[in-house]
C-alpha cells in the first residue's frame, strides 16, 4: 500500500477522532464554549470523508 492509497484512511481517522474528542469534551462541559454549528460541521465532515474513503476503498 502506497502513501497516496492510505491518505483517505488517515484523513477519515483523524477527523473521526477529532469529532469524538470535541463531542465528549463539550458534553462534559470542558469545551462548552464551542458552538453547536462547529460540531455539526465536524460531524458532516466525518460523514463526507467516510464516504470518500469507502468509495476509494472499493474503487481499487
């Protein structure tokens, strides 16, 4: 597997982990100052990158 083939996987994993961390910390009240719109953008970005990763994975 070359680096260009695993790039979508790294992007998906990093966006997913960032979204989970922000979601949990916001739920605990540690990062309550982050607006809900930002969380929605992260969730949509995670879904979009997951779809892109899935398409790239089945394409090869």
